C-alpha cells in the first residue's frame, strides 16, 4: 500500500516541525535565563557560607542547599513552567499556573506553634493541602487589601510575627508562609516572574532579618 504525500502537505509538516523547534528553543532559553537569575538572587540575598545545587532536569528548575550563619540550613527549590513544551505548557498554565520558588529555613531553636498564611486562590484546587488542617483554627483575613487565609494552632506572639512578615512580602509575590514545629521550619512560597527575578534577593534578606530580629526572640 503506497501512501502519497503531496508537496503542500510536506511543506505544512516541515513548517510545523520548524515552528515547534523554534518555540522549544525560545522557551528553553527563557527558563534557563530565569533559573540562572534565581540562583544569583538567592546567593546575593542569603550570602551563604556553602552552597550545593541539584538540577531537576531539562529546564524545569533546581534544588539548592545553603549554609547560612545562625540557621541549621536553607533549602530552596525553583519550579519553572515547561515553556519548551508546546503541548504541555498550555496545560501547566491551568494546573500550576505560575513559576514558583519554595524555600525552607531550618531553625536551630525549637518551634512550638504552627502557623500558615496562605493567599486565597481564585481556583480552589490551587490551594495547598494542609494535612492537619482539622486541628488548626482558621480565619479569613486581608493583607494589603488582598484576601488570605490564616491558620494556627495557638494564638501566640509568633502568629503576629508571621503576619508581620507576610505584610512585608505580599507585594513581592508571596503565596504561602508557614511556621511548622516539625523540624522547626519556616516555609516561604513565592510566585516569581521572569521580569522581576531580582525581587528574590529582597525576599531572602527580609526572611533572614525577620528570623534574627523577631522569630528567634519569640518563645
């Protein structure tokens, strides 16, 4: 059985192939440039004594461990939308929706409370799943006139401390801040933009300043 392909069909196929290759290259370069920018901003903001990176594959992001004075360690992970994939990228805009940086600050001091400040998502399924939410008190609040969800175990001084950090970070794209007793961790999730990678440096500086000046003094 012979299958004949006309010249115009071949031209369309060739054109689509070239377009996919071009879009792949453009998306790949955008992600790589953004990833490099995130890494530089992290290092400027944290000024680590030691650092170690792990590539997540392709142009999807990285995980990094940083040793900073006064803390056990800091772990940061950046996750990029798959701009290099013509097919998957549109779906990622629906599911994930944005590039993000997630940072874990491991404190040396023991934390006795659990606090979450979460930016309310327009789409419900994008809200984070808190496994012990049924044990926490929940309030609807506004930070800089934007809707957030506040969850906490005990209404102690560290709740207001975390809220004060949220007020500072909200204009910088904060999505979720959490203080958790397990492993004594401050978790910060940031929505990042290709046009404002430099804001990450300020976020890291604000977090370090917060922990040294406020959080470490809260008992």
